[in-house]
C-alpha cells in the first residue's frame, strides 16, 4: 500500500482558506471604511448645503423684515396723512359755518340790545350784553330759537340792563335737539 500523506495538502488548503478569509475580511473592512467615508462626506456636504440655504433664507428674511418695517412706517404715515386730510376737510366744511353763525346772530339781535362780549367754546356761544328792556332779551331768545343755526338758548342772568345767555350752535343738516 502506498503511503499518501494528505496533511501538507490540508494544511496548505487551510492556509489558503485563511488567507482568503482575511483577504475578504480586509476587503470588507476597506469597503465598509469607504462606505462610511462616503456617507460622512455626503452627510457633511448635505449639512453644509443646508446651512448655506438657511443662511440665505435668514438673509432674505432679514431683508423682508426691513421691508415690512418700511411698509408699517408707510402705513402709519398714510394713516397720519389721511387723518390730517380729514381734519382739513372738516375745517373746510366748517369754515363758512362761523360766518353763517355770526350772520344769524346779527339777524337775531333786535334794536336796543347790544353785545359786550361774545365767546365761542366748541359749539356753544356765551353772550353778555346790555339791553334797553327785558322784552328785547326775550325777542333775542325767540329769534335764536327760531333760527335753524341755533338751539336751546339759555338765559343765565339778567341784572337791571345787563344780561348773560348761552346758546348752542348747530348745522342746519343736524336735527334740532339731537
């Protein structure tokens, strides 16, 4: 019988398998390192890209906030101008009213009655004057009451030939007593 020694062949085969295993293991290790490196690079690139986008958005938001502030200031200024315009329009409408009030006062004053002072506060007139008789004060009050420009004449004081009264001025467009 022939002697066949299979041990060196098996040892060589084991050594070959061991080398293959370590080669595959090294290859897998290198491949996994490469994958981790690529993943790390991709992630960092994505993070950097997102940070750049965030910075761009922050800049855009800052610019828009400045524009919003400017718009708010313009709106405030517009409201102020509209308020001024309304006040000016009201004054323009009321400007001829003062003349009309004085004209109506002159028409309401009977002969023998004289004004010493006339004060206007908002829509109220206070009158102090001198009269020849109390009947003339009564006539003045009736004339003021009949006028569509005045309402609620109120006699405050009558001392001998001096009198004091107040009357509310109204626009003919407004209702009397309202």
